[in-house]
C-alpha cells in the first residue's frame, strides 16, 4: 500500500513537472496512523500511544528547500493556517493551529514545545522528550521518549519522574 501510494505521488509530481506547474503548486501529503497490528497488544484502530498519534506529513511549496526534515513539533490543525499563509488567504480568527511557514523557511528553529491529543476520556501532551497521558479516572501514563521511543515502559509511578508529571499536568490544564 505504501509503495503504491509512493508511486502515485511520484506520478503526480512527474506530471506537474511535465506541465511546468511545479513552481506554482503546493503539494501536501499526509496520512492516517493506520491500524495497530499487535503493537502494545492492540489489534485496533485507536489508542493514545505514539503508533496512533503520529502521522506522516510532507509539504512541498514553491520557493522552499526540498528534502529537508525538521524535528519541530507540528499538529495537523497547523495545516490549514499554513495553507492560508502560503496562498495569501486571510486566516479565520477561530483557528487553533499555527502556520508552519516559518518552520518551512528554517527547519531548525525553535518551534512548538508540545502537541496535544484527545480521544475518548484521555488527554495527551507530547513533547520532544516525553509523552504524558491522563484519563478521566485519574489513571495516567508517562513515557520517556529519550530512553523508550517505542513507549513500552510506563514510568508514571517512578518517583524520579514526579517533577516531569507535575509539569505535564500543568501543560494539559493550560490547553
């Protein structure tokens, strides 16, 4: 499926080049997180672990560098303001997202400190280093992404992380 989608995107970009439209076209490719196929013992579509909260995102726009990756934290709600700014369309005031245009100009610049996810009774805040999830019944999970990028060891009950949890709770309340 991924190979087929990649081939179709290649065909689309090739056609834009043939028609000499590439310099006047914005291309955005993003995807769904797909199915969990046994990761964390889930055989389902949704949960609040990284397999279900991270998706691919590729933006190609005239005048911006190609083949550049950023470690900046972005959310899909940032797409609409980004497209508005790229096309010169006035952004509605009610938008929550933040245009990524500055990040497209300079992928290494400081950016958002956190991304937020909500599903059912769970709220998640993800930073470069940690993912913290809190449920309405006060259960919680903390993953140290530096030591455990696959989110296999919940360290929420480890006293060493008490200060991290305190700060992550504040971030969730501020959202």
